[in-house]
C-alpha cells in the first residue's frame, strides 16, 4: 500500500470515527429529550390519557377545534389518536415500556369515548353530567343521547387505526382495546353504502334496497342559494373522508388478516369510479346526494366539481392499483388529469369549486353569496388549492409501465437512515425543547384572542418532534 493510499485510509477512518462519535452523542441527547418530552405530556398535559390540540403555556387555557373544558379531550387529529401514534412510534424506535404505557393510556381514553354506533364524535367528555349527553359504549344506554359517529376530518378513522396498532403491540391481549377496535371496524364495514361510498356521519345502518347503485350525473338545475339540506348522509369525499376510511380498512386487513376489510376498501374504489362525472367535466364532486348528483353541503360548499378532494381520489385509485394490479383503477385517471390541467387557474393552482358544465371557478363573498369573483372571500376556508397534478401524472406513468404481477410482491419497508437532513432536524428539535420537556411557541387561542405575546403548547408540534426523534433513534 502506498503512503498516499495509507494516508487516505487513515483520514477516512478518522472522519468516520468522528462522525460515529458525534451521532452517538446526538443519539444520547435525542433519547433523553424524548424521555423528558413524553413525561411532561403524559403527566402534565394529558386528561384521562387523552389530549386536545393546543394549550396555553401555563395549561390554564385549552382547545381542540373549539374552546375545551378541563374534562374534554379531542379525537379529531391532531388530538388523542395523533399523539398516541407518536407515542407508539417512540416505543417502536426504542423498545422502552414507558412509551407503550403512554400509548395504551391514550387508547383506553378512546375506548371510553367510543359511541354505540361504533365510531367517535370529535371530542370525548369525562364530566359525569356531560357524559350523559352521549351514548358511550362503556356506559349504560341512554335514550336520545348523541350517538353520531363522524368520519369528517379523519376523526373515527384515526381512532380506529391507532387502536388497531396498539392492539397489535399488546399482542391482542387487552380485551377492551381489542374489542373496541374490532367493533369500530365492523361498524365501518356496515356503514358502507351498496355503491361503495360512506356518509360523512352515521348513527344507524342503512337498508341496502333503498340505495340503488348509479353512476354520477349532472342535475338539470340546482339552487344558487343555500337550501339548508341535511348532507350528513350524502356520499362524501370532503376532507378525503372516504380515502381515510379505505386506508384504515386496508391497514386493518393486514393487521388482522380479515379479507372483509380489504374488500370494503376495494369497493370504495369502485365508488370512486362510479363517482367520476361524464364529459365535459370528468372530475369529482365533494359530495353527492343519493341520486348520485353533486349537491350542497355547508353554506360555502355548493354543487360543483372540486379541484381539491379530486386529487386525493386520483392518488387513492393509484394506490388501489398498486394493491391489486387491476387496471380498472387506472382507467379514470388520464381523463381526469387532462380535465384538471385544462382547469388550472392563471397562477397554477386549482379552484376548490368549478361550476357544473360551465367550469367557471366559484367563490363566496364574506356574506356567503355565491359569486365568480375572488375579491371578497371568507378566510376560514381554502377556495383555491395547490396542484399535485404533475406528481399524480408521474406516478400514473410509472405504474402503467410496470408489470401488474410485480405490484403484488410487497417489499419490506426499509429502516430509516441517518442523513444530514435528519441529523439537523434532530438538533433543531432538541434546541427548541425547554428544561421542563416542553416545546413552547408563539400562537393563538380562541379564549385569549387579544394577547399577541401568547405562547402555546401545540400537539401538532409535539407529534412532529416526537416522530423526528423516534425516526433518528430507529435509524441505521
């Protein structure tokens, strides 16, 4: 070996050894930071094992989507199931029992909030008097108490996925968690309509004979003023609720080996095919009435073709093709891509709503009057959305070129790798963690809207940072 090569070898050894030593140091810091952060959240933030969305720094003010009482937790992400998933990721990365115990506490909180209809409302209340307003499964049945399971905003779906994951981590030995997960999954299967769709919410299960299977069509006319109809039973893509149900069922099928869940998810894909409108707008609506025509939901959600949820529909169809190799799931995508590309706004975004047949972008004024003008819109709702059409088209072309048989050869997921970007993220997360184990940041709360100096503890930040630390600790 020449002196030059020997010198390079020594230099490489020194650099590698130094990098490994640095990673070992950061790994110790990440483990300590993770332990401190979880301990604070579990002992100081949790209510009955569950969580909200955000808290004031002193924990006196609390909220989910709205202001919350001290006895409430939230199911809707980034509430209890999202925090629970992060805790479970910490356990899977480290094997440390304290993280599993915290995840189990969150799961048992959800068990106590499951409704007799099988799913969950947006929040759970542990006040004894307020609990009597809900038909919780763990309580005696109460006539006329609220029993509406919601699929809106990934609420019930997130709870089911988390319970199923905890159930697997416990070897299906916790009877209450196991039973709640299977009861919820059974409810999702029973809540599916004959055409493969799901409603936004449900409290009973429908009679199949009353719901014929039809392809989507345009209404001859539709009201320009909001008719205040009950849209909760409509076939609903809004907020990607059907896609979230399908993801949940596909994961449950793998976890429990139950083919019913997979078949229900595939039937959801059949609904997506039925729901594609014919020309001149071969896209999808946010929701359909029981005649399979685009319909009003809330006062700012008119009958229309949507540029938002439609992209989620296309991505879900591509996923189903990866699951099955069945080309029927690919067939709707090219026509839809061509249509939505024609519909791009001048800035390259998509309108949330396109008028039926004319394809004019629709907006609302702050007084909720339907208009073609985007100058006076409400700020609580996105009436324009980003375009993912190029990424969808790239994935479509990739899949179309593959042998369908190769899609069924599911490869094991690769373990995470330590990269410079991940290492930098971890250092940033640890630098932001205070001595008490908190990530505190500037923010707003509905109950203290006038305080510009307000600092909050945000569950979404906790979830993101715990997942980052866990990914680093699990990395090779």
